[in-house]
């Protein structure tokens, strides 16, 4: 049995003159038998419709249930069924749409609209091919019609999945060329990593100023992977189109919503890969307003905290007092965090922050010589560090106006040396986010530990967070991926 299979709704949908490829009818596929038992099968669903509860929908649904890879998968079908569902993803593409369509001569286009047909990520307009490829990577469907609209700038207006019959006779040659290229590139190409159980992609940016992991830590991760039968490869932003070649994704680049790191996480999740950080964790951790409300709702100890709007700014003065810490909802490594000593400073700092967000955070100022960082992996404590405040400053990282920064020292401890209340509070906070990898920052106060924030993308640097565990820190990380991958494949860990 070939490793890939094409599904058509009726046998005569695949015309007599079409290429000789492994094609079966939807009826034969849905009936089960040998096709249902072949777990490694790669399925291309070319049914006439993917409408909810249609034959085409059930083909994709059962392919996933059988552990087979299919395009389009059910999530893609659901997203394409409604603009309200796919609009979040199209917003990420609109910048590229404007750059490419905006370059074209207006006379070549309708004044406010343009259509493009994509076959397996290929189109017949050379200068729009990068856009076609990007759209296909987000919405992996065999044949798509994309409508672009111009209202000042070009944007994606609508995306629709098309049946095989919608391709005109003169377009069939291009369709089959695209299909052959897709099969060859994605599924027929022999892999050089056959000795490995799994392939783990590690997203990083070698030029990032304050990366979550330094180069030495990444090399130790690769070494740990080899010892456990996992091929660990470092990838970058430019490798987005290759992401589905891997079994799992580990993001070692500072995450943000609306950033390519979030897009990688969403794509990996959509592909059914194991991913850390997962999209939900990024959403929950990167916005401090959400995190503040979440901790409050579950009565996790934290400094006195207020969510402020422009018209409620002085509540920080009335309910917290000075000094008060002001935070932008999204920030990392002490960025976007300021201290106000007076009303004048409060107003000046808040005015600046409100230009970036309609809501900001005000928090009670609690000075301690260090912050606890408790690493949590898979709902279990992982490592513990004390991060010391930078010299002569009230934060761990002191950012200068010229872009330079100064970091305080650190002390890594065995988990047994951490006060029980600190561990308990950290685990409770992390448990609200999910089961990924988190770094919980806490301060010890006379009333007990309080949570400052939960990081979805915590630092793992060589000779810092691994100071106690050494190579075992990286082995545990790889082991967590293996356990999750085994579970998804129905194997025993």
C-alpha cells in the first residue's frame, strides 16, 4: 500500500486522463477494512464538499481518528467554514498581502477586488507565489480560492475550499504539477534521520538580545536528544513552511501574541504536534492583565494589584499608594515595568503606557533582594533559582535608554532547599495556565510568598538554571516530549 492516498467522492471524479495515483472513493475509505488499519497513511481529501457532516467532512474526521495525517484536517475545515473563525489567521497574512498586491499595477487588477486560485500552495502568478505558499501553510487545503479586497490597503476578503471539479481543463496540468511537487517534497523525500524515534524542532533567534536559552544550553539540549533517540534541530523564523516535518516544537525565542512565535505555536498545535509553549499558554501568560484576573479569581497570593483605564488612573494612588509599579500588559525581562514615586510620575508614565494599551496594571511595590523563580514542567517542580536584583536597582534586569542592560546575579538551589510554601504557591499558579513549561516568579513577604507573574517561556541557560541538575535538566525536558509523543501515538512511555 502506498504511503499516500487520494480520496474522491465518486470514482469518476478522477477522470480517465488523470495521472495514475493511488485514488479510492470516499465510500471505500469510510467502509474501513485495510485502509482504516494503516496508521501511517497520508490522506489527501479531494471530496466535492467539506460541509459539516458531509461525506468529505467525515473522511477527514475518520482519518484523524485512525491516526492518519490528512489535508484538509477537521480544524482547517471548521476554520474555512466561517470568516469569523479564519479572520484571526488572515490578519497575520494581510501585511504580506499589501506588500505584494500593492506592488502590482492597478490597471492589471479590478479596482477593489482580485481573486487567486491556489493548488497545493501554488499559483500561476509568479510574484504572488510567496503569498500562496504562506496561505497554504496556514490553511492546508488542496484547492483554495482566495478573494482579496482593497479599501485603502489590500486585505484577504474571503477564502473558500474548492472541489476538484472547479479546476478548469486548462488548469489541470498546473494542478497535477503542484500535487506531484507536494507529494515529492513532503511525503516521498527520504529522511536522513531514520535512526531517531522523533524529530523535535527548537525555534530560536541567534540574534535575540535576551534569548530564553543561550547557545550552550541549546547544544546541551541537542546532546540530550541524541541520548534519548530524539533528533533535535534548531530552526528559525524562515523555516515556518517546514514545521510540519517535525513531531514536536520547543519554542526558545521570546514569545508574543501577534508575533511569529505565536504563529509557529498555532501551526504546530493545528498539525497535532506536541508544542511547548502551546498557544493557550502564550495567550494566558503574555498578558499581565489576564494573568492578574486569573490569579485573583483563584485566590493565589499576589501583591495588591489594580487593572487601570485612563479614567481610573488615580485609583492606583488611592488604593495602593506610592511607590507604585506600573506595567504594560505584554512585556518580558523587566521590559515595560516602571516605578512611580509621585502623582506627576504616575501620570507621565501612565500616559506613555496608555498609548500602547487601553488597560495597564498597577501593582504594590514590594522590594526584596531577590525573586524566586520556580520552574514547572508538566505540573511538577523542575528547578529553582534566586534571581538577584541588578546592582543599585529594584529590578533583576536594568534597561538603559541606549539599549544596553545589566542583570543581577543568581543562585540555583535544589528543590529540597526551597520553602514548602514557595513551591506550593508556584505550583498552584502554574496549574492555572496548563501543563507546559513555566517559570513562576515569586517574592517572599512577612505574610508569605506572593506571585509576581507566570512566564510561559522561562530562561534555561547553561550554568544558571541547570546548575543543580546539570545534563539531567535537558534530559528531563526531552523525556517530557517523548512521554507526550508516545501518549499521542498510543504507545507506552
